[in-house]
C-alpha cells in the first residue's frame, strides 16, 4: 500500500512564502512523475507544477517565476516552494504521483490535500 501525505500548508500574508511537502511511503519501487494540483472553492482542480523522474519541470503560467517544484529521491519526497504568494493562490493543494509499487506494476496516487490561505 502506498500513501502520499502533504504538509506545510497554512495561513500567510500576501507576498509571503510557504513550502509544501509531499512524502510517499509504503511499498515503492520507483516514483515517476509527481504533480502539485490545487482546487479553489467552486473551481476545477488545476495542475500547478510537475516534475518527472529526470527532474524536468513544468509550471502553470500563473505560478511561473514564483513557485519551484523539486524532489528528494532519497526521501521519496517532493516539495513545492511558493514565493510571492497572492490571494488568488488560496486553495487546497494536492500532490499526485505515478508510482511503480513493483518493477512492472504502477498506479496513480493522490494525497489528502493541504489548505493554503493567502490573506492579510
């Protein structure tokens, strides 16, 4: 069984920073692409940032230059550093990972989400 656990959310003032973590645990052979998504009230879930197994990254236009996704393969953890936060960044942030739990078995996993609120 594989679990993803997000942490690091909270309340921050506009212009502030937060670092989210997504830690994978359980029976893991390898972690492939990992993405951070967010969902604001009454809006659809959207992809914020993505990192593949080779370290290639991609970002939504709305966060380019402000957010940085990174991974620590030794810790099975992916981070989202969020700087210059804006009120419109307020949402529940989820991580999603494509994981091989055996060399020839893979599945898609979601974390439970962590709330980020940007407000003065």
